[in-house]
C-alpha cells in the first residue's frame, strides 16, 4: 500500500523520481511515472513479476536488474539477493541501488559511527541497571513452588478457555481487532485466577508505592525508546484502544506473573510463551478477525524481552501483583501504540 501511495503522490510535479520498495500499484502506465525504480526482495516472486511487468511496458524484452529508457521514461525492476519483504528494506544493496538511482553521494560509515548500535548498547545497559534498582528494602517471598504438573494443567486449561474468545464478536469504538485482543488476554488471565487459588491470595501483597516507582522506571525507558527507536505515543483513537484493553490485559499480566512466580525457570519460560502460541492459533483459525493484528505477536515478545527482563528481578523485591500490574499498563500501552488501527 505504501509504494502505491508513493507512486500516486508522484503526480505532484515537484516529484521527479521515485524508488518504490516491494511495489504493488495499479497506477503505473507506459508513461507514468517517468522515472521509476522498482526494487523487491529475491523471495518476493509475485512482486518481482509485478515490477518486471511495469518495466516491460517500455521494453517488452526487459529483464530484471537492468535499467531501461525510451528517451522520456526511465525504469528498472531490480531485486536484492537473499531478502524478503522486510529484510529488503534494511539491505545495504537496496540502499546502494536507491542511492545510484537518485545519483546521490554515498557516505560509508564505520561501525564506530553507526549510531543505532550505540543506542541499542546504551538502552541495554540502562535496562540492566533498572532491573537492579532497589524499589523495596524488604525482600518479597512468594509461597513455595507449586507442582509443575498442576501449573502446566492450569496454563493449558487457561489457554483452551482463552481460545474461546475467537467466538466472541464485538468491536468497541469501531476499532477493529483491539476488542479481540482484550477478550483473549482477559479470558486467559481470569482463567488462571479462577483455577489457581494461590494466585488470588497474593493480592494482599500489592504495594502502591513500589508500583509507582516501577512505573516511573518503565516510563523513563518508554520515553527513551520513543526518542531513539520508534513511535511510542498514544493519541486520539489509540487512546480509545488503550482504554479498551487496559483492564483485561492488566488482569492477564497479574495472573501470569503470579503463575510464573510459583514455577521453576524452565516451566516459567513455557508459561510465558504459551499465551502467544494461543494467539498465533487464533490468527490461523480466524484470519479475517485477527489477521491484521499479527503484530501483537512480535510486540508481546519484544516487550517481555525488555520490560519483562526488569520485572523478572523486581518481582523478587516487590511481588508478583505489583510487577504484574505495572506490566499490564505498559503492555497495553505497547499494544495500543504499535498495532495498526483500522475502521476509524
């Protein structure tokens, strides 16, 4: 869609040349646009054929990776080896192709001048430091570990119950998909709390003061991610999405953190990944309902690699309920800020 928008926008006379990555458009003709580079990943066979067809409009014998011109129109359909729909964007070969097409000057940067590396290293160090902050002077001790068999049964049963969310059909505020996310994770969390009495009993150990301190630490990290990595703000309809999901996802995070606290390390890993396995099943079974929300999967994974890493150590100090409540708010924030919004 983005490449089609770029091509259509080139009707503006101030745009003289276009580079479209992984392009698909119904706007291209034999004389429009007049200067067009179409570059795709090697594994995007359909898009490669589509791009080559556009080049063959000015030369029926045209092949890939060769520039063609009929005097007024210049066109090239190229591909980058060993890349797909996402990796083609970040390939150095793709960058060089675009730079040559626009006749720009290429400035090679040594690794010490590549700022993204140092941003990631710095954020990793900051995340490590935040995980070791003492938010509570007293050590928190969860109840003794529960039976692995019982915890596995609770987790699997909760997953089975959550999968029934695919049968629910409601969309709040006309925001496609966010109600489905809320229903799935909310049912998952409620099932755990119902099936595991020990998880409910920990509620009395919630600490508002520790929660606020951890929330401030998470907010600090969120601001850094927004500033140096990508957009992490919620405004307008994203605020509605946040409000739709905040209670169900917080219930889920509180429940899952408690279940993990009672588990061995190996079982904790399984309990952490099972919710996303279930959501992937819903993506496969109900593509029309969940398909466009596939970004929920990487968001969940990357969230717990960063914020979950901090929470893992803070859970020992401030308890599962306090850590889970914080994760609930910020995971909801991540879903609302980065999932695509439709039907607004």
